[in-house]
């Protein structure tokens, strides 16, 4: 596995984590079976003789609630008895929106 990751904090209470993974033949077959069960296609590399495939994972964490909206900074969110902060996830595998459960299965 060759991961490439990038973290970004947006000004609107979102944190995005992206990872691009090159899968060799051994990993590609097991991941392909998991993706097929969720109806997601694996990205084959352009080279016809290539034995690798690419897996693009993305998760965006979205902070919601009164404190999150007021602070405008996802890195300084704090909870108190009078505020409620919720964390939601928006996930993608190879550009296809998926539930967090599916991303965890990979």
C-alpha cells in the first residue's frame, strides 16, 4: 500500500481527509470483493500491463450545533452543558458517496 494523504480544515466547520492508495494484486482482489458487495467499481490503472489499482478514500467531518456555528473554527470546538455539538460524516470511495459503515469495511 502506498498512501497519499491530505488534511484540510475549512472555515465552515469541516475537516476533510483524503487518501489515494495503490493496491497490488494481493490487496486488490480482497478489496474488490468488498467494493462489489457495495456496488462500487475499483479504479484500474491506465497501463494495460499494470498490476495495481487505485483506491480513493475521502471523509469529511462536519461539526454542527450552536457552538460550532458560532465559533467558525473546527479546531476550537468545545462542548458545555448548554451547547450541543454533533459530528456528521460525508464519505466517498472512488467518488461514490457511501455511508461511514462502508468506508470502515475497507
